[in-house]
C-alpha cells in the first residue's frame, strides 16, 4: 500500500475511533444513570473534560500500537485482539490521568466498565466489518487505481506481484509492459495478465484507463526510457520509479527541490523538518526553564566545588556535535584538577573496550564529585549546551575527538544526530554494555527516531537519575 493511501486510511480509522468513542461514552453514561445503584451524575464541564481525555487515550494508544496503519479486511481475530489491548491500555491511561487531575467528582467503576465494554464491542464490529465494505472504503480513500508495470524480467514481475497483492486496497494491475521482450504474451501470477511490448505504451495511454505507470527498471534503463517518462508526463499519468538500484542501505529516500532543480535525496538521519523543529523548541523551552529553576543550586554547587578542591568549578572539554562539529562541552568538575594528565597512569584500569575510557571507581574523583556523578548533577551545566543548540535533551552522548578518530566507519553514523544529555543505552544498561552495543543502540535510536521515542527515553531517565543510578 502506498504511503499516501496508508495515511488516508489511518485518518479514516482514527476518525471512526473518535465517533465510536463518543457514542460509547454517551451510551455508558446513560446506562449508568439508569442502573438502580447509587445516584450517578457528572457536571457538564468535568464530563466533557473526561470525554476529551478518553478520546486522547483511545487515539493515542491506537497510534502507538500501529492500529491505524492496518486495514482489517475481515480478520476478526486480529481485530478483536488489537481492539481489546487498545481499550484496556486506554482505560489504564484514563485512570492515571484522572488520578493526576484529582477530580472532585469520582468516576464510578460501573461507568468505566460500561464504557470499556461498549467501546470494545463497537470497535471490534466496525473493524471486522471493514473488510466487507472495502470497495466503498477504497473510494473513500481515493485509492482505487489502474496500474501498468513497465520493466524487464523478474524485477517487473516482482513489482506486479506486489500490486496484485494490494488489490484489496484498491490497486488494480491492468498489464505489464516488457522492455526486454522476454516475458511472452501473458504472465500468470494469481491471475492472468497481458504483456505488451514497449512500443505499445503510447497506444495503451490513448485507449485504456491508466491511472499510474510503475517503472521497475535498472539504473541504466532509466536514461534509455526518457521518452516514455516524458510521454506519461504529457498524458498527465502519474509515474513511479522503483529506485532499488541505488546502493544505499540505511538511507531514507525522498524528493526535494533546490530552486528549480529536482533532487533525489538520501538521508541516514531524520529529515522531517517540522518534527525536528518541534524537538528544538522543546529543547529551548525546557533548558531555559531548567537554568532558571536551578540557578541558585548551581551557584551553590559551584562554590562548594571551589571550596572542597583545587581548580575551576566548571570543567570544559571539546566534544564532537552534530555531523562532527566541535563545541565546548560543560560539566561541573567532579575530578581532581589534573585529571587529564593522570589518565595515562590509570589507562590499565580501563573497563571498556574500543575507544571508550571508563572506570567504575575512578581514583581521580573527588568526594563531592562522586556524589555529583551518582545523581548526574555534574551534567547540569549542559543545559546551557542544549540552549545554545550544541546538544539536545535526547540523543547519542557527545564523544571526544580522540575517540571519534578511532571509530570504525559504521560507527561514524552516530554523529548524524545532535548529541544529547541522555540516550537509549543510558536507560538500557548504561555502563554494563560494551562499546559496540553502545554504538548499535545509538544507530537504533537514529533509525527509529520520533518525538514519542524522545519522550519515552526522557521519562525513563528521570527515575534512574533520582535513584542514584547515573554515571559511575
């Protein structure tokens, strides 16, 4: 299923969830009011607030579970299992929210049970029945389209099979146009499809309904078929090119434009500018608030560090930021003044493999510094790095240039994301992990980045810090 069609399907399913949730909420409210139990009533403002909370919980959980990315075409068991999980998690989220809000009007357990029961039944029936009216659903999504595949040999047949499998979602394969003249007059997939020579494509565009043409060809053939691309363009037919001939393994591919020049772009890091802007705004707001809130404690700590050991209160070091940019990295000094000079003497105590240097009970730590490290208080000055844009709250931890120089090629990709105060491996074992696992988790974070993942890592980091499970 094409991404655009899938997005429209997701919107439709989310909208259906909203409508069914409103109906279930009202049905549960009226049913509970009629039950011969203790009198039940919720004032209008609180009632509507609870309804909004229910809607946010249901849609939020559904999106997190990936339910809206699937069309249930008659798979009743799958629809029922997913729906029951969604409703159960939504009710838990609702209860947690109501507890945090500390509403004066308690929400009765019978009402909650009725809401869950009505909602589960409504969603299961709708999703199980969706397969029965998928023809109407295709029209609603605008996904019904006639396709021709232009290609040579197995590559064209592979694309044809993909389109044939997408028929329940509105893709109708009308035929195959053979560039290499090796496919014969027809091809038997699940169904029988006609095969046309390349010269027949102009006639097909004139005589048949053609919504889209998919070119499944090699990189060399793209330039040879320039005339056919232009012809489809002149007819106003949407054309797609299977671009699997590019040797990119991790990159996301998308089209962009610089002035009048169209660009095919490959990116190994997140490229959604709006989401990245939202991440940056969050960093600015939270770091600024943190610096204001912690200003007095940070000033007191700076004085305590100066009084208890020789040297500056703030430790400065050059670190590698986004794409390898060097920046000044700040921490409260937790070691003796000449810690860097003493490193050569304790290299043999290093507990990490690879370029990393880490000692669980570093002899260079001061008494106060050991406490600061345990609760990650020494990291507080990095809020300034976050505010400046050198770092983010969540991202791969910034490395020193000497470590980066020793990276293997595949490990350098971790530099393609702005470094952070906390990261994926920090909440999954931290110092117990080997260096290669650190790197793999940083790449896992980059490949799966989202705002929700950032929030999850940040929330998991808080109890670790408060529990004294920070850096050793």
